[in-house]
């Protein structure tokens, strides 16, 4: 499907104003196939049923699994890494 590349005059209005539901169908197909197809291949190779889940909406509440101090420690470490990267970029 090269409509988006070779016929942007058709593709752009479709993406912006789709009322047919086709855009949603394509998005759902891409969303599920991104995980499902590799998972099927892995299951075939391993001879076992392994299931992965994509959590893309909402927030994961890690407060059930971590203490407040652990969350603070992780946040401080990530902030330190970010600052180190910025310092390296400035050099």
C-alpha cells in the first residue's frame, strides 16, 4: 500500500476526516499485528504459548509494587542520567 507516499492528495484527507471507520480498522490492525504476528512466530519456534500484552493507554500504578522511597530513588537516578547526557552533549 503506497497510497500515503504516491497519492498524498488522497491519503491526507482520508487520515484527517475519515468518517467511514476504515482508519480505525487500519489502526487496530496495525496495533494488534505489531505484537500478535511476532508472538505467533515465537510460539511456533518455542513450541509453547507465550503471551505479551501491550499497555499503551493510561498510567501504570506502580505504587502497589514499590515504596515511595523506591520511586523517588528511580526518579533521582533517571534525572541524574538525563543531566549527564546533557553535559556530554554540551562538550
